[in-house]
């Protein structure tokens, strides 16, 4: 969707490492991490649901 494309970005490895290995939504190891405009990082699947 247009919302998803305008709000999500590929985070840098440094940003993912700083956020930790676990997604705050699913509590599992990050898979295809997405950086939101608010600077939070979540799994792509968690954000797209």
C-alpha cells in the first residue's frame, strides 16, 4: 500500500543491533527488519499485519 511504502525504510545494521535482536511485537528474532518514521524497528511481517 502507499502507506507502507511511505512509512517504512530499510534500517542500517547498526540501528538493528542497537534495537536488539528481538522484535518488540512478536518477541522473536528480527526477520526482514523495517525502520518506521518514528525510528522504531520491527519485523516486516509484524508491521504489515
